[in-house]
C-alpha cells in the first residue's frame, strides 16, 4: 500500500535525496548550477568514482583528459566540475 500511494522510500532513495539536497545547498553557496546526469553512477556529469571510494572530477578537451581533482564526496567533485566549466572559454 505504501508504495502505491508514494509513502514508501527505500534507504537508497532516501540517501540519494539527502545527497541531492546537500548538492543544492553547496551549489547555491557557490552560485553554481551542477550538471546532473541520469546515465552516470554518481549522478553528476564529469564525476567518476575511483576504486578507492573517492570521486574524480574531469573531462576531455581535444582528446586529452583534464583533471580537476579527487574529492571525498561526489558533490564536491561536481562543484569542482561546475566551476571549471563555468570558467572555460
């Protein structure tokens, strides 16, 4: 019944909602708009999870990989990506 009326949220969905809320707060504080991605496991464009569990921000320019750093959370990496894209010519 709870699923039918929308009151049921699995733990994973609740965790993703908390991360999204944190991302919104960080982005507003930075004055940035984060690049969301439904196809990425992290949920953000330009952000990958490393085998160590940390998150890497970067993208390719003219076939070369440009790295913006490695971060503890996907949100921090997404903010770094957004800053770099905003400043790109």
